[in-house]
């Protein structure tokens, strides 16, 4: 039986380090300064033979409910409410603080099993702080080091004691039942489409994803740059299953000086590389700036399907706007000509069905394969209409074309003198492929190859 654990505590006690340790990956951003984590992040964790869901939360702070810190605390309280047990973490080297005592009362009132971890207990420096933690009334504090992995066996025992029903070993299934189950037809739905939402700061990415989810899952507000980690959430909208990654806003590289913002930008780019479809969200009140073009070009160079979301469209006049935007995009981003442009409003919920439909359509195009026979008929037609130019008085022969792979659509053209084919003629072939086989909005890879000349020596 699966279960979930929430890691809570005041800022900078090592919650994200423990999260990364249990999931086995460096998913959460970690830095020496307090308050790095803002949203709650979930991951699949393993500890020995236990498999469970772990939730990293923002540091608990006393603040007004309307402030950013207050909204972060509300996210942490929601994580506590959904968890089966709580990992309450303190810094053993600093000892108990009034904040630890205040939030220990909050955790105690939730009625969930609590495991008290005295983090940073390696060496002798944390012994006094660990003994002091008995005063919280949350049980025996476990000496622990998330950084060095010390105390994991004690944590395993504590989880088993706190959740005996969820952690008891499941009975082994009979081999005959396994064979019968394997013979049955697999009716499980296809895996969700991985979608990364990128854009400049304060473009409305988290608000849009919250509207798709139908709940305030991600931290939002008028402040720019709230999101730091790339948070993935499962979304099912109009029968389409998506795994959506909310990312930090990307500014121009020259303006990024803070180390933490560099880490956030790198995390956003990593989410883009693992996505299948990328939604570049443009703020309609500050339409299509150079940074939006840079982000879209980066997505195209990475080979991901692209959808442009025109957010906050309810705040601007609509007359002829999309037509002008379409002309600008096709002119400025010819490498993804025909990319879908969807006007949406994350705050009001307008256009979400069209956005999800555009994501699904772009994903199908990104996975599209073209048979070899139609490709070579296309090659014969385009070369009859416009033969490749002769270079140094010698003509170039285009012999054969095939598609070895999709995701994105990639084609190989066998020809003579591949290094002599002009770039303009390659663009002509790519545009012909896009129009003939209906491949809008995805990057197309065309590789030229030539056979070795046996008489070259």
C-alpha cells in the first residue's frame, strides 16, 4: 500500500536535501540561504523496500496570510493535510528556536503521526540540539544527516512504526495468477503528454496551470519571479492527460546575476529538455519581445514541439491582433512555421480547451512518420520544379530520402557532394516537407549524406 510523507520545518533546516536524498535525484533546488523552496514539490521516493510519495514544502514562517510568506505557509499546510505522516525537521546545530516551538504545535494539532528528525547531527556539534528537541513533545528525535545520508536505517524503522498498516509487506501473488494477468489485454491509458510551460517572469504560467488543475496547487501572486523550482503536476482536461511542468521565468542572460536565479533558469531549461511539447507563454500586455523569440528559438533548436500561448488576452483589444501576431511569428520564427497561437486567459479560464487541443495536435505532429515512397515522390517533384544549383560547373545529384526517426521529424537525404548543397536549397526542401506532409509548428531535421567515392584515392 502506498503512502505519502510531508517534510516540514522552518527555513534552511535541510528539507530539500532530504527530499533529493529520498528520490535519488537532485530535483529540488538547494542553497545555503533560507527560503529557497516556495512551492510544494512531490516525488516518488524509495527507502529500502518502502516505496512512497514524498512532499517537499516551503519553510514555515509566521506572516500575514496575504503576503508571499503567508501564501507559502498555506501551501505547506495543504501538504500537511494530504500527507499520511509528517517528517518534522529541525537544525540540531542551531538548536530549538521559537519558530520551531510554534510550528511544532501546528504539526501536533494535525493528528497525523510525526517523526522528529534532528538534521545536521553529524559529529559532536549537533548532540546538544538533538537532546533539546525532546522539549517539543513530538517523540524521540532521530539523529540524522540528510547531506551525508546518516540515520536512514533509523528513519526506515520510524516510518514502519508510524504507519504499520501501509508499510507491512504485501503477500506474494501466485505465479498462475501472474501469467493469467499477463495474458489479459492491457487496457491502461497511454502515458500523459509531458508539457513544459516557459516564458518571461510574471507571464502567468502558474496561474494558467492552476486553472487547468481546477485548484490553487501552485503559488501565485502579483510579484514577478515567485516560481523557482520546476514543479510537475498531473492534469486531465477534456479527456487529455498531461504532465505539466511549471518553470521559473526566463530573463535575458545578461540580467541574471543572482546565483539562485541561475539555478532556477537551469532547472527550467532542464524541464524543457525532458518535455515533449513546450508552451511558450507570452504576456499580451507586453507582446512578443525579443526574449520570447529567444525562448522559442531555443525550444526549436532542442527539437521540441512548440505552442505559443497568448496569455492575458482578455486585457487587450482583439481586432486583428492574432492575424498580426501570426505574420510576425512566421516571419521571425521560420524554423517552426505554422506554430499554433492560442489566445488564453489563465485568470478567467478562457481558451483552455483550445490550448489543450493545440498541445495534443502538436504532439501528434511531433511523432509523425512519413513512408519512404511518398518521400521520394516528393523529392522527384521538387527537383523537377527547382533542381539544385550547379556548383563550380558540376551539378548535384539528389538520389534518395528517408525518415529514420520522429520526435522531431528527422529526414536523411542521400546525395552527391553534400557539403556543396546551398543552405537556401536546404530551406527550400524543409519548407516543402512542411507543406506537403502537414508538419506545422515543429522543427524539421534534414541531414545530407553522401556515399564514399571508391575512386577518390
